[in-house]
């Protein structure tokens, strides 16, 4: 078995090396490339006369409807073409954006009053407090079908839970336009991370008159959208592989924005991406696998450990019917049945770490400066021998001798290579298991996830706000991110207590979230963690001050500029 694994890994390296020799390339799975944080807002050199940035994505835009968005690609664009009450700055701190300063907060921490600065939509109409009220009501309205509305608001904004359940009218949501420039928000309970929530796209404004006028055509393409951020989206036909972002002259802080145009093309083949970078046609290219090894010492290499974790979603009811994954021993066997270290070292080779956890390392710290990861440490590690025993027990409990399961994954080269490696590992270590692979575009994977039409899905999650809860509550019963028929009342209760009565007791809240993570992984193996994403990218030396964020949209281009091309 050991020789077989080594032969397979060497074969993969040879294949990737040959591919590299033929044409070069690289990008990371699930979307955006990475770059380093800027040191400040001052321009370090003379600006080039042409301020044009040329980028690549590895996936199409699934939707540009703020209420319907649920993916990294859309959130990254929203972060640059729209804006909310707060925005992450160059140090990843939520700072007032459309809010004119910090809000007034009641003594009990339940009422926030925001004053809005004067700002316009890209069509010249003013942004008002009602735009926020309308947008939040639209996203919590069950008729809209927002995957993020209830997830972000329920249990936090007054009446959001009842509205999402269809028990109250959207007009009863705890958000009020006191006047055009004053927004009042009422909370069910104190929310320690509320300011970082206000920087997330789900809480951005939408112009009611514009949305109503466009009807079903709203957000179908760039012509049926308006914007209030640093840039506007253009040349997007709703389904295509290319789009642009143009500087927005109506943006309230337009004088800070240096870039005039950002050209984006979807490039799924790593080799093509690096070729485009080397030819000067593109300004950044993500690296992984053999490409990461080849460029490991390049002077223009940028590296970063991201707070994004990838895992297998183990669906216990495909299309409403139980399958082998409803057996906890089968799930535990799969979670322990593949070598994560070899995956990150050989297949990805981009600085990623093996993940034996859900909440990433180097993401959140407590009042004593301790990383949340220190509480539980590693929870579910690779152990081929134990995995084989668990799988044999599971087969016996199911009354079968073999099981066939399908892994649903992405259609990028990196995703395909990773899933092929995981298939080999699981079939080798778990006797009686057959794995079929299904590679689909990102948008299709979202649709299959929504309908629970999969067995195992390679999925990933990046934080929406800076708190462990952005990971911990993903899999509570009925969550829009669950979609795998997992349910554990004890896990649900711990999450609820961390959001409720423990909200003002940091130590106890921390411990409750740690216990919930342990139940999810050690006890139930509801998901199977794979890796925490590292990112390596080549960036042209004339590109400056692209800001990399740890949560929300991946990048801000508001401060970026071209100098010395």
C-alpha cells in the first residue's frame, strides 16, 4: 500500500511537470488569487498615465443580486462595486464607510443608530437610509429565497427569525429609516462582532425604485445594475467569462481611487494563467502544485495563509433518501482515510496546511491573545489503520460488503488533481469503497448543493466576519449551508447559547463554540476537514496596494495603482 501511494504521487508530479514544461501555469481552487497587504494609502511612486489592472478568476459570476449571492466570486466583486455602512480598511479593521462616523449605541448594546454621509448611486440618485431598510427586508423575505439573509440576520436583528419563517411581515424587521440620513437597527441580543457584519455584502443597500423598475431583469447583467462603490461593473452579460470594473465617478471617495479600469477573465487552466502572466497580458497568477514549486524563489512571489478551510460535506440524504453516509462509522472512516500532509505538500504545494479542524488557525484570538485553535487543537487526523477498521464496522452495520459514492468537485485543474488524489487515497485505504468523480462548474455545484443532489462534496468556507461563529454555526439544523441532513440537538444548543446568554461572557462563549466544533468533527464526523488554504501568487512589480482581506470580499482595489510598468 505504501509503494502504491508513492508511485501514484510520483506519477502525479510527472504529469504536472510535463504539463508545466509544455505551457506553465497556476491558480488556486475556488476562485481568487492572492496578494500582500498594502502598508498604507500613500502612493509610493509616480502613477502611470494608464491605470489599468488585468486580473483572472477561476470561476464565473453565479449572480450579482446582493440578496441571492453566496459565493466568493460575487462577494469579491460586491466589495469593489458597492459599499455598506462599514468597509474593511488596509489593516482589515471595519471602519465607517457610508456611515458618517461610529454609530450611537444604547447602554444595553441592543440599539445602533447610524448617521449616513452624503453619497450617490452610479446613476446620480442619493443613497438613503431607506435603501438599507429595503435591502435588508428583501434579503430576509422568505419569498426572495436568500441563502444569506436568514443566516446573517436571524437571532441578531429583531424579528428576523420570525420573518424568515413566514410568521411575521418584513416590515417588522428591526431596522428603521428615521430620516433619509439616519438608520436605526435593533438587535435581539448583543452581537460582539456587529461592526464587522456591517462590512459584509448582505448588509449593503439596494435602491428600491431601481430594483422595482427592472423587475425580473434586475441583476441579470451589468446593464441592469447600479452601484455605490469605488467601481462599476461593465461588460458582464450575466453568464460570460469576462467582465470589467470601471472607476465610479459618483463614489463619495472617488479621489482615493487611482485605477480607471480592471479587466477580468475567467481562466480555469493553471498553465494558461501563468502563460498569460509571463506574457504580460495579466498582472497576477495564482500558483499551486508543480507551478508553485517552480516559482518558489521568484522575486515576484507573494505567499499568504488564508483563514479559509476546505472539507468534504458528507450528505446523509441524497435527494431525500438515506445512503451509506448516514452511518457515523462510514463518515469517520472517510474523514480519517486520506493523507492530508501529502495532499498539501505534493498536490497543492502552495503553503496550505492539513486541516484537522473547522475553525482555521491564525484567525481569531481571545482577550489573552490565545488563538481559538489552541482550545481543541487537532480533532480528526489521518489514520489509515483506524479508518479501515471504522469502514469495516460501518459496512457490517449497513449489511453490505461494498459501497459506491460520488465526489462532487470543481472543474479547475487544481480541483480535478486534488479530487483524483483523494479518490486514490480513499479507495486504497478503505477496502470495499469505490469513488466516482464528478467535476462541474462552480455555479452548477451550488445548484447541486442546494438540491442535495450529491454524496460527497468538496467544499470550502471563508469567514464572513471576524469571529469563530462564522464557521461554528454553519451546520446547525436547517442552516442554508448545511444541505447534508446533519442534525444534532446538543450541537445546536451550544451554538444557540454562544449566540445568546453567553454573548457577554467571552470565556464561556469561547468554550461553548469549542465544544460544538468537537461534537461536529470528533463525535459525528458530519464533515471531513481537508486543508486550510495557503496562497501563492505571482504579481507584476508595477502593481501596488491591492488589499487582501481575511473575511468578507477577498480583495479591495480601492487603494491599488499602477506605477513603473
